[in-house]
C-alpha cells in the first residue's frame, strides 16, 4: 500500500479579511509541514471567507482576492496546498480550488454544481465550471479535487474523477451547520467512498459568519467508507491523516498534473486522528456559543448586555453568553415594572450570581408613567391594552440600548423561534439588539438546553424555578403566555410544519391539528413577517431559520 | 396588410391572492372582448403575482396556482388570452406563459433565461425552459410568446421565433421600476423589433409589492420599431392596439398551434392608443406614491402617522402620503424637545395646514427626563453625548409606535438613502415604522422632489423655509448635519460610487475624492449595515437600493 499524509486545515476565516486569512492559512501550513504533510487542504473560498456575498460584485475585491492568492502562493514550498479562492473575470466568476506548490498555482478545479437554495445564492455570483477534469500527482499519488456541492449528488464529477484514475478525492467545503449535519456529511461521504472505491478527505471551514455557523467537523474516510480521521466541531483544528492507497490502481485516463515528488525524510508518527464526536443538546448549545462568540469578536465587541427577566429565554442566552465571552464580559439588567412578580427579580439575581455576571436593577416605572401621561390626551376614553404592554417592553429596549450606546456593549436579544414565528414580541422592545442568540430554537428546545446546562454543570446553574414556572411576559396583571397562544408543545408542532417544512394551512388541518388553532397560528406567522424583517439576525441551527433561509413576501394574501 | 387587435392588460395583482387575481383578470378580459380584441395579454406570473418568492417552495401553493389557472381558463371564450403562471412539478418548476382559449390551455411557453441578479432570485425557484419552440395562430396571424428576460439579450429564443415564422412577438413581464427604466425598455424592444423585422407587444404588471414598484408602461412597437401603443405608468390599464402584419410572411418553419379563427363582427374603432409619458421628478414621485399606496392597501392599512420635524425628509414623506392615501388618512405628530428650534414646530404646523392633515404636538421631555434620571446612576461621571441624542430619537419612536398600536395607523419612516447609508439615524428611533418612503432617495434628490411638488402645485406646499434651512437633527444645541457628515453634494457622489456602482474605497480615492473623507464615509457605510438590516423596507427607485438588491455581509473586514 502507498500512502499520502494529508493535513486537514480546518480554519476560521473572516469574510473580507484577505490579509488576515492568508496569514492564518500560512501559519497552519507551516504547522502541517512540521507534521510531515504531503498535502495541506483548506476550505472553500478560504482566501476571502465564505460566503462573501455581494462583495463579489466589486471587481476590485475580486482583483484583491487574486493578489491575496499570489501572496499565499509565495509562502508555499515543496509541500503543496489546496485552497478555495475566486477565479475568472467579473460577470463570469468561478468558485475555485487552487492547487499551489513551490510558489505557484499549478492547477485549478472549478465548482460545477452551484447551490442556489436555502441560504445559498451561488448562481448570483458564479458560473458553473466546465474545464476538462484533471488529476494532480502528489508524492506519487493521484489526487482529485472537488468542491462542496459537487460531491452531494450521487452523479457528478466525482464518478468521472474516480473512473479516470483518482486514488484519493479531496473535497473542500463551506458547509454551514444545522443540527446533526455533521453525521449526515460523514454518512454521505462514506457512501461516496464505497461507491467510488476511493478514499475521501473532507475539509470544512469553521466559525460564525452572521447567521451562519460553520461547524468544521472535517474528516477522512478510507476506500471502504471507514472513518480514519475527524476534526472536532466548532473550533479551528489542524491534523494530519495517512491515507492508504491501493498500489494496483493502474494508469489514469484523465490528464495528470505533476505537482510534487515523494518525501524521503522521516516523519513524526500520527497519533489519535479521530476527535471525539459531540451531538444532541451539547452540539446545539456549542453552535450557539460559537455563533455568538464569532459575531462579537469579528465585529469588534468584547462585552454584551442582556435584559434578565427571570424567564427561561434570557436565562439560556446568559448561559451561552458566558460560555462565549466569559462572565466578566456579560452584563445583566433587571428592569421590573408594576406587573413584575417577586420571583422574576429574585430568579434574575440568582442566575446572575450562579453565572458570576454583574447585574443592575433599573425600574422602568418613571419612563412608563411619563409615556402614559404624555399620551393621555391622545388616548382619552380608550382602555389600557396592547399599547400599554408594548410601551413597557419598549422602555426596556431603550434602557438596554442606552447602556449599549454608553458602554459599547452589544445587546443580546432573547427571543426564541416560537415567539418570533407568531409575533409574540414587541418590535423595538424585547426584540432590540445586535444578535439574537436563540432565534432559531423553538420554545420547547429552549427548555431542553436549560436542562442540558444543568446536567453538564451537575448543579442548578439555571434555577429550577425558572424551568418550572409557567411562561409569562408580565406586561399586565397575572398574564401567562398560554392566554394568548396554544400550549407550546402544540404550537411548536404547527410551527415546525408551517415554517420548517413548508406545509400550508390546509395541509396542517388535513394532518389532524385543530382547524381554528391552525388558522390562527398560520395567520399570526404571516402578519408577523414585517416584524421579523426588522429583528436582529442570530444563529441558524435548523434546516430552515427565519432569515435568508425563508424569503416570504410581507405583502402576501395567500392563506 | 393583415392585422391583429391585441389587448394590453396591465394588471395590478396581489401576491398570493389567487382568487382575487383571477377575478380581476377575468374582468379585464371581459372589457377587452368588448373592445374587439383578438388576443388579451396579461403579465408574468399574473395568476399568483410577481414575485411570489418562497411561497413557491410550498407544493400546495403550486397546486393552488394550477387550480386558479383552470378557473381562469373556465372564463375564457373564443378570444384567446396569454397569462403568466407556474407549471412543472415541485423542485422542477417553470415560469410559464399559458395560451388559453375556449376554456382550455392550448399551449405553454416556458421562460428560458432566469434572472438571478440584483433583486431577482429566479434560479432559486425555477428551472430553465427547454421545450421545443412553437407559434400560435390567432385570427390568422402567427404569434410568438416570450417572457421578460428572454428578450433582453440580443441573442435568445426571439431570433429563432422570428426566423421560424412569427408575425408578432408578445412578451409578458414582471419588470420592476427604477428611474427611467420605461424609456430603456421601449428603446430595447424597438431595437429588437427592427432586428427581427417583427412587431413586439410588451405587457408589464403594475403595482407595489414590498420594496418593488412595477411601473406598468406596457407598449407595442411595429416592425420598424415605431411606438404604436403605450399604457400609462403606475396605474392599471387596459387598451387595445391594432398590430399590422406583413401579408407576405411566407410559411412557418416552427410548429404552429391553431388557436382561434378570424373575427367577422364589426369592432369599435381604436382611439388614442399612446398614453402620454411622464419622466424626471414626476416619474420618481409617482413611483413613491404607488409604492406607499399599495403597501398600505395590500396590507390592510388605511391610515398612516408621520413624525413631522419641520425638516425636508418628513415634509416630502407627508406630501407623498397625502397623494397616496388622501389627507384624511394622514396624521402628523410634532415631538419637540429642549433642543427644538421654534421654526421646526412652526414649519411642521405650516406644512400640516398646507396639506390639510391633522397634527398633534407631544413634547418628549417627560419621557426623556425620566430616562435621564433612571440612567443617572449607571452613567455617573460620564458626559452627555450620543447616548442622550439616541434617547431623544427613541422617545419619538415610542410615541409614534404607541399611536400606531392604539389607532392602527402605520408609521411611515422618513429617513433618506444618504442617512441610511452612513448610519446617520437612530436604530429604534427615527428609523421605526412599517414603510420607509424615501429610503432609496439620496438627500440631494429629496430637495429636488420637494421643489417638484411646489412647481407642480404652483404654490409653496413645501414651506420655502424647509428647503432653505441647513439640515439638522436637533438632538443637541446648534447641531447641524454638516458637523458630522461631509456636505451632501460630496457625500452623495461618494455614496453613488460606493453603494450604487460597487466601487471600492481605493477606487474612489483614485477617482480623486479626498482620501480621508472617502475612508470615513465607506467605513460608516460598512458599520451601519447591521442597522440597515433592522430598518423597514421602502420603495426601490434606483438600480441599487438597500435591501434585496445589495446583500453585503454585516461581518465584513474588507476595507
């Protein structure tokens, strides 16, 4: 058996930071060379970060990517590297993998299957690659290069590459997270390896980029589909794996570019190439942590402020924030009103003590009363109602934003996906903020993750009373969520169908849900669209989040 | 010369309102038959409205479109109609034009060139049509059908259709407005007609749909490119035109579907088929009026509320609102503070009197003072600054939203494109609202349109002091916009380059702008992206508006 030592460079790029990304890639390259790598593999569009979106419409940005790739190539010695970049000319760009060796780009593979669904818009920017396929001989082994989507279909260039003589296929990826996607990827690629009889090395980027989290989880499978290496989820990682290649592979029918010769020097032994997996609630929680940490870090925020109501949502957000940024960088504010219960304030303070974050208390009463009197004349003979509830929520939003303005702390928004779906929040009130940590978690999932935190910590980090009390917005006396909404276990099932699985009102009724409840819930989802458009972005963790995933019109008469 | 009387049915559909759109189409069809039409032509996707966006991902929605098309066909007699609809199966949908006659769909043309740039995402939903081309014989004339983008390229199916025997080409469109686009379209299609030696009938939808305005402006050109019919901009319209067709066209090489025979009955004479054009400031202003009117109407709002500051922006928004909804449906609020000048309040009241809209005055002082005292402890030993300015703006936002909540009035947002670009607004403050009427107008354009209003009205509807005074946010003593920003004529030029023409900072400096000013402005544009994402949508009137047109990442280190 011949072998090839491949380094999986699971990098966390910053979109647009061409200099920083190349610097980081060259650091990882140097480490890989020290580990005796024959080939170093980076992620899709690693030079500019994925996804660069409309920056690609600036011709100068594309020229700057090209210059950055040349600077990267200048740092590459006799050990070759594969890195994602942009080639082509404005109006006819290609999403490419450059094969770089000895200071030069020696070959390029262009992505053929451009995803344009869900969160992806690649046909907005790129044309499909159509150059003839070729292989790259690295240390005596014929390597094929592929990019992300090109290997997701059962038919695709990979079959031609394998039949044409590839002894290993290297796939570079910018594959965003959703729950359990790492397992999907490993199973998919193990299947490809078996079909093709060829090992597959899969390298993904890691890190948060606006609403997307890239989970990393790079891996390699041998020609029988057995996992031989795996990077951990949610952190940068560099590891090498020795890929075994059958000696009797015969000649190649595809053209072969000679890239590098075999190394003679002794190399360090590879130990422990398979990182332990995480899944379930731990995986979901860590995705929230990384998304929050990277949004703050990459946008220059060190500290965040959170309105702590004593409720389950702000509690979970505070836990995530502490894990993302450290307790010293998280600031709590309790903002009671005449309708706040005693336990709300005490639960907020207990949580802050448990997490060791500072907390201040600012009653909203002076501002709320001021608004009531200012509006008295306009509202003559009208009863107190939703307007008064929204006023309270907006007074809280104002306080959070004032603290943010004054101290440079970013406000973390605490709304969950169930609330966001049915519009059970106040626009410019509890929805204010820079990042909405749990916006893609249905309410029932919020409870799961709070229980996870307590299990992980083996103590009641989340006060048990927070988990046990009935949810309430506390905007009027004795208010409870279930006065306005169906119970969350019912609501969340309807939302999963309507929002995440694109069912219609009629289909949900046909599926057996109560017709009145379905009609009310789906109508609420539709009319809340304008509010969601003005809500901050937050971590996407499901197959369909509110945001770039779900592009429904506000003006929409379909029922 | 043979002839064909074609009706241009320039309809204003509502996205998703399948029943309402078919009802309206059948009404227009009946009128066209009364006018002696041989063929009635509707717009692209007229059955469901354009663009339906992710509603198309719901298989049941697609099935419902199909049922709506059948209901439309049931209403069609011996005069055929061409109407835009969706065909195909989920995952492989087609953007189609159905040719309908005598209760049946007798032919279909599928769009081939799917736009996926600027505001368009058609490759997210549709596959390209690839069925063999065919012609439709209507009253003895061979008609070809085309859809929007298919006729924008100089090469495309239209050439094959003309060579293959078409005597007239009918193009159905969902072509959104930007300034002067109607002229572009007429020139483009006149050129096509001359190249092909074939008359072209171009039918566009009209109406507002979220941030898009469809301006209508349907028209017909003869085989020499001369305009023979034109619908007005910005309103529904039904008109017929007699298209002359050369007798010696010879035989067709493409298959011809027999649709309808020639009519024998006498028909009414066609008078005045060319509506007068509007352009320049009048065109721009009417686009704002239609966008605002349709957003309100299609979302169930009859009334709006506007914060009247006495400044140029809120003044223009109030003028547009009155033209869109009527003075009785527009409500003004003046919200002075300790920093407001006397002329602000008097100008706001004078404007309200001129427009005959009601105005109330609510001082923000009680709430502003309450917040100052509530935050005093947190802000010990810090100077008053941006935080206090934002607090004032947010107090005003709260009042507007409270009036909105209480009376069901939608808040119209008054920010312009220059402010929105550089972040010169308070998130959750002056940016609150449901629709941002002038968000795509640079500040210099706002002045132009105010002068237009006065010229149109032949009186000072816009008080001359509003036009003449230096712009100020009045959030601190003696504040003026030019203390924080470059003069608007310089700023707007830089923004036009950076935002609308995708130039980079380096390119703007190379173009001769002051390097320090360019760096400051482009940096401000970049860091305001998170605020713009939470701003309401508004009418797009340029080639690149903030919104679906310009998809830049928030997390973005490219300078």
